[in-house]
C-alpha cells in the first residue's frame, strides 16, 4: 500500500506552546468575509448565477439567467449586515480580519473606505469569489496578482494573507510564494495552530482556518436554525480550548458572513460570544496579521 505524500502527523501529541502575548490560553481571530458583489452573475459575464451561502437554495435558473433572489440576499450583506457586524465589534473594541474579494471594493465605496480607514488587517480572498481549483495555472497566477494589486490600490493596505473560496488548487501555494507579497495563507483546515510548510524551497506559514466555528452553518436547506445553536457550539469550543490552554494553548477562528450572521436574529449570537470571551481573562483576541508576525518572530528558524 502506498504511503501518501501528506502530513497526517503535524505536531502530534505534544504541540509547541505558542507563547501567546500575556500568557494567553487561547488566541481568537474574528474573520469578516467581504464577498458581496464578486459572486457569480451573468452581470459579470458568467454563464450561471451564484448558488452558494445564501438564504435560498440556488442553481435553479437557466444558463445566462440572473437569480434576482440570490442577488438581493447578497445585497443585504453589503447594505446592512456588514455594518451590523463591524459596529458590534467596534463597540466592544475587538479587532478582526477582513477576508476581502477585491472586486467587492469596487461595488461598495463606503465599505471600501471603512476597510481603508480601519486598523484591522486584510487577508486577500481572491479577485472574485471564485473556485481557484477550477482555474488553470496561468489564469490563477493572473487572478492572484489582480486581487493583490486592486486591494492595494483601493485601500493603500497590503494584504498579508491569502484564502481561496473553500479550497485552493494544487498550484495556489506555489503561486503565492512566487508572487512574493504574502506572509501566510489560510487554505487549510488541518490544525489548531499555525505551522510551516516547505514549498518552492522556502518555509511558508500556514494559519489554518475553520468551518465548524463559522456561520456557514446557517445556510439552507439545513444547518443551525437559530442563534442559540451557533452561540452554544462556538462557546463550547472556546471553553474546551481554554481548558486545554492551561498547558497547550491553541488558536481559534470565528468566521462571519454579513449576509448570514448579519441578520438581527443571528447577530445576537456574536454579542453573546463576545460577552463570554470578555469573562475569560486569558484570551488574546487579535488580527490574523498579529498571529503571523508572532509566529515569524518566535518560531522562524
């Protein structure tokens, strides 16, 4: 039987102590996914309308036909949900990371200005909200460059990280390293700590993302039906990691989408989660860029 060229071991039973600032037991990164306006649509010249991460199941329309219901759901994210989430995090003075699809910044100048003037960091989420594993190598290379360059042009901020829609291609990581502008990527769900990989003869940092502590579970036709389920699951995760963190600290992602968690009946879950975090005195709520710099400073050899 062939041994697969994949790392199933990782840190094993004795992961390193990340030595988070202030001896924190857990590092938490809130992620706001900014995708609205870059999704699939015949208005962009696509053959299909978007079908993912929406209140209504998509994919019911004919080729080249707009899905106006899906479009309006996405518009809710940029018109209302984005502001509800950012106002809440700002009220409690908690940092976050914006996972930004570059094209979204052209669709909403107010959001673009907010991100530009925010102290929060940007992780590049592609030029569009598209599946990079469907792109050929040359096209993907161009899309990565277009995404980075447009974000820099519109916000005057360098996106230090990268995250594909759902999954990368087999070329993505190599192309990111060749591009030379990225400190890390988050195209992995394989750990509770950052880790190094050898790619293109270089050490490259991976800061894993997570889909379990993520509001994607509110999407139809199945998933969390209300705020309580999401709040309980996320807080259970925090509690267990906090307990583990007495001798083996970890990191945790909380992924948010304005068109999903931005609804009033769901955003209450985030406020409850924030209050729960505030009651624990050894949690480092940070930006993703902070985690990257910490790992480079303490674990790069």
